[in-house]
C-alpha cells in the first residue's frame, strides 16, 4: 500500500475503532465494567475471533497486514502517553510509607503464581500440545510461570483512575506491587528468550539496563527537574516549550526500556513518577490525559485484541487444561496478594481489594504470550488458553472489587454510614 492509501486506511480504522469502543462501552457499563474492559473486548470482537471468523474478507479489507503496521506504533504511543500520566499521578510518598506492604504483596504475587505455572507446565509437558518441540522443560516452566505472574499494569492503572483510587493506599500499593511484578515477569521472559536463543547477554542487558534506568531517572534527573520546576511554579503554568521537553523525556524513557527488552510502559511510567509535582504535574495531566484516554489508548487494547484467536481450543481436554490455568492463576495471584496484604496489617477490605485488582492480567499478558507464540516457545493451543485466562481475570476485577467494597459497607456498625468505611478503604 502507498503512503496515501495507508493514511486513508488509518483514518477509517480510527473512526471504526472509536465508534465500536463507545458502543461496547455502553453495554459494558450495564454490567459494571469500566470503559477499558470494553476496549479490550472490542479488539477481540473486531479480530479473528468474531469478525474475522464470520466475515474473513471484510476483516482483511478493514485491517490489512500493511495497515496494522501503522496501527501498531500508534497503539504503543497511546499506551506510553497514558502510563506517563499514571506516573504523574503516582503517589511516591505513599509508596515510601507503604514500601514494605508493596514489596511483600509483590513477592507473594510473583512466587505463588510462578510456582503454580511451573507446576502446570511440568504436568502439561509431553501430555498436551502446548509447547513446541524446541522448548525444553525448564524453559516451559519459566515461561508459563512468568505468564501467570503478570499483572495488567495498564489495565490496573485504568481501573484505579476510573474509580479515583490512584492516590489512595490501596491504589498505590496495587500500582507499586503491579509494577514490580511486571518488571520481574519481563526479566523472567528475557531469561527464557535468552535460553531459547542460547545467548544470555540479552537477559543481562534487560535486567541491568532496567536497574540503571531507574537509578538515573530518580537519582539524577528527578533532582534536576525539581530545580527547573521552581521557575515554573512561580510562573503558575507550563509553557509550550517546556511541555515539549517533558514529552521528549517521556518518549526517550519509553524508547530506552523498549530497546533493552522490558517494555515501553515502564520507561514512560518511571519518567512520569519522576516529574516534579505541583504545577508541572497538574498541567501535564490536564493537557495529556483527555486526548490520550479518549482517543489514543483504545488503539492499544484494540490492536492486541485483533491478534487474539479464542476459537483454538477444540477439545474437552484442552478446555479442561484452560480451566486449570484459570484456577491456578486466580488462586496464585489473587489469593496470595490478599494474604500478603493482610499479613502487613492492612484491613480486610483493603487486602481483598488489592488481591482482586492484582489478579487482573489484561493485555500485558497478551503481549507476553504473543512474544512466546511468535518465537515458537508455545503453540496456538496454549496461547488460546492463556488468552481466556487473561480475559476472565480482567472481567472479574471490576465487579468483584465493587462487591468487596459493598460488602465492607454492609459490614459497618449500624449508624456508622458508608462514609466511614470508604474513608478507611481510601485512606
């Protein structure tokens, strides 16, 4: 396709995707689901699982392979911009006070699901067509364990923003633990890919580069930006030139972490968290968030859904294996995070809320398993089973979280009112 044809195709895709996301969002809200879940479902509906299955020619015309090459970078930029906003709203001070809780929840949310995933991989290996012939048993165990560990970091952030919980203890602990879990899962994936290629240098680059990036951003760049922001605070607003500089920082941070094999979301999020608070953070959020949330971010969720094929499980044995993966994922992630939060002294409602939110996998899971499928580590059958796990755990997050909060309100003493509970939950 020529450049002009790609532009025409992109404009049509933009209109179609945004219309479809809004229509599905109307239905999703009736079932207590936030708009972000509607966007994930929209991608699946527009992809090979529904539209491509019943109308393959029409699907190919709307989303040709050449057109997807343009849609992909747009989706990645939207995701990075959104995670930059999440970082701007991230309460580093609460994380400092709750570092022990976030670390304990993160560790529990990594170890338990990883062991579940490794055990399932050991059981599936040689019994089900889930891994390629090139994949060894240790590689299978580490990959499936990493896949079970993942948290839907962008999805988690979107749900917390939707429910106005980003600045609360529950929201900050969830974001902090989710970020640590996802970084660890990506490091595990780097180890698997290095072992699969027979070259461990890539894993060291990812892990060492990530640690170095965070150190430079928070120990060097953050103090320099804080000094610069004093003049901005006196002026009361961010100029257009300063706004461009901050966007450049965001883009370079996303570029670097993507380059070293982690993911662009971590670079953008860390850069946003390092930005000066006050006038700078306020103006950046006000300028970036509306367009990013309403227009750009849906392309990330839709693009990922366009690569999902749910109809690949064609036997009861495979559906049974998918059920085992789902049960292991819920028990390992949600249950472990709930217990860990309780062990650190959080209330029952806060702990259950954190466990529920951490259990969502979303499309970060789809990114990892897409890599595994493209590299030939897993088969399409295991890919489909993991997609189902990601979708179901994400769909569970919002209604179960709302149920937990309502249960907390009902459990209060007569006459206390719901405000007392919500003040405890959101403290």
